[in-house]
C-alpha cells in the first residue's frame, strides 16, 4: 500500500505540473540564461564579426595564398601550399557564418536606428562578399542569408554573377560612406571596445569604405574600364566627401589578443607544443631572391638568417663535410649534382620542388622542419601576439599602389604615378619599422621608379606580406609579378580561383552547375572540367590574363 501511495502521489503531481505548464509552454522554451536576439545589443555580435573576419583574412594571406604567391613554401604537409592540390578542400561556409552574424548586426542596427553600426556592417558585408567573389566567382549573394525564412529557394539559393556581386558591393560601400559621414559625437551609439579595428571611430571606418571602393573598382578595371575610371576619379576628386586611407594609422589591421590558440597569431609556437606549424613554413626562394636583389631591409623583419650557411671550398680535401665556426664546409665532390645555395645571409626554399624536405643538404629528410640551411620566418612569428602581428585587411600602402596604377592608366587622380608609388613603399616601410632605410631604398636599382606597371605591382606584391591574397588577385588581372610554378605543381601555371566544394555541388546542385557552366575552361583545366582552379571566372574572361 505504501508503494501504491507513492505511485499515486507521483502521478497526481506530474499531471498537475503538466496542466499548470501548458499555458506557459512558450516561456519554458526560452533559455533563461540566454540572450534574446530581439533585444540584444548588436555589439555582442559585432565583435565576433570583426575578429572572425580578421582571422579569415590572415589565414588566407599567411597560409596557402602565401604559397601561391611565393612569399613562403612548406617543407612538409605542402600539397595545398606549394603545388595547389586543393580539389575543393576550401569552403566558403565560415565566410557565410560571418555574413549571417553581420546581417543580424545590420538588422538590429536598423531597428535601433544606429547609423554607425549600419555603416560598419555594410563595410564588413562588402569585404566578406568581395572575398567570396574574388575566390570562387559566382556565388549566392542576393538570395543568400535567408535560410531561416525557409523554403527551397532560401535553403538552396541561386548564385549571382561575379559581376553582379561586385556591383552590389560598390553600391553598399557608397551607402556606408554616407552612414559613416558624421562625427563620433553625432551618433546615438558606439561600438566601443567591440570594434577591434577602429575603436568606434566613424571617420576611419569611412576611409576604409572608400578605400575598398578603390580596391573593387580596380578589380573590375580590365572588364569595365569606364566604370572603374569614373568611380576612382569620383572618389579622388573630392577628398572631403570621399576620404581614403593614406596613413598607416588608418590601416584596417586587427591585433591578436594572444590568450588562447583561438585568438592568437596562426601557426604560433606558444600554443603549438611541437612548434611544427611554425617550423614547416619557410621563406620562398622567389621572395628572398627578389628582396636581396633590391637590397630590401624588410627581409630582416620577416625572416631569420640561415642558421648554418654552406661554404663550398675547392681547397678542401675530397670528401670534406664539417661544421666549423657556425658554418658547414664542403668539398666540391660533396655537392656534385645537388642544388646548393651558399648565401651567407638568407636562403629561400624553391617553389614546388620535389624532395623539398632535403633541400640544400638538410642533414636528414626527417629533420626537414629543422633544416639549418634554409631561412626560417623571423622569431616574431613564433609568438601568439605582438606589435607587428596583425591581420591586415586594408592598408595605406595598398591604396597608394592602386592610385599609382590609376595614374599610369591616365586616370585623373591627385598626384602622379611616381608620387603614389613611392608613397606606397614609404607606407610599407613605416608599417614594418624600416622608415630610416626608405630614402636609400627608393634610389636602388630596380626600385627607382621606371614608369612600368610591372614595377608598381611588384612592390605591391612585396608589401602584401601576410596578406598575399591581394597579391594573388592583382596577379590574376595583371600577370605581375611574373611567377612560374615548381616541378611538382599539378599544373604548369598558377591557379586563378577556388573549386566549388563538394557539399555545395551535391546539396545545391542545380545552382552550382549553372555557375560552373559560366566558367571559361582553359588548356590547364584538364581533368577538372569546368569546375577547375584553372578555369577563368568573369573578371578574367577575355582579358588574356594572367596567362
């Protein structure tokens, strides 16, 4: 009877709880410890948008794009970095995650009438959609970010053309320029500490918006020269209405907190116990040779000197191979048939070579990551954070090189090409702490202004260190710098886009195939078919570039 009483009591209590709860079911479905998205402060999400965007850019520009543009090479785990073995491994999902969060910031800012936040979110929308269009070509844009609304068209969005995306980006940046045109005191709200780029300074955000317009006008200049010319001339004709980034203090550059692996410089040795990711990344011979040829002081900021230089001495007895006074001395017979670099300062790893692990007589292939005969990256890149360790999304140097190119085209911009070219170099030198060497550098052979686009883009390529994706986008439309692939590369020329990923081809098949059909196949697409890293998207079609 006692057990029966307990059962009866439990049943009655459960029924009472159920009946009393039915009318409050919606309340129970709310997380009392969560944040209501309908009332949340947009700053809570904005900080994530900015930090994740910054990480996305540096992960491109310091990792595989640095391999494509031959700033760096890897001596292990090198397929995607050195030889472009991508095969659809890249995904735009993280970029769309950022864009969904950014859309929330924008919509909340509209509801709250927070104009500065609206302007910032339009800048970030433009930056991230621009990156997607740059990397893949056609992509979901006008129909994107609507999955929560349901329906097949929102779940599997149609692709906009690359041209339409660039057009939309430029329109949004124009709108952002207006929204960000007030002084900080005139806004009803500020992002404050959530703004890890500019700490709530609307003027700097406005300069970024207009500088991005310069970037994207130049991006389409081979396809829509009249539009690009008119856009850049409009901006440069009115510095009050369209201020741009001309000083490094206004660069869009995100520092790293360095508190965990998630908020630290990528491939650092602080949170990588074996330091293997840092050690595998070596300076590329293409980059090192050019910097040494131009007597560029920035090499000392970016690279370490060779730990143990090689010395080949004909006076040594046959078979000599010894380390003495910090150098490795070799008799000529020890290097017969070997590719040996005897630079006493910096040695880069050649592009896409076979057997890179043993390059330059590395003691053993297994110790390649510890190869003492190749230049490692500077020790600052072992750190989780530091004054020079920043994600560089847009810089004064880039703006100046864009304007130098515009001037070379004969477009009306304030200042001539030489002035902007030298100002671009100066901005980069200021950024990396080599200002004192600037005057001598611009007088060097190969650096002294010669009036060619090749020279302008080459210096822009050098200044894009750790932001090599921009150098890749410039290379595709200009063919500069003149780079060649290594013997192990899977094609005979550099790639020009990312593959559409497998999950997109399977889940959003019809729309992806429609986008793929618009790509221009080339002699290098080979077995890939239309969806190849060597198929040309709209921005390159008919230009004859880069190859």
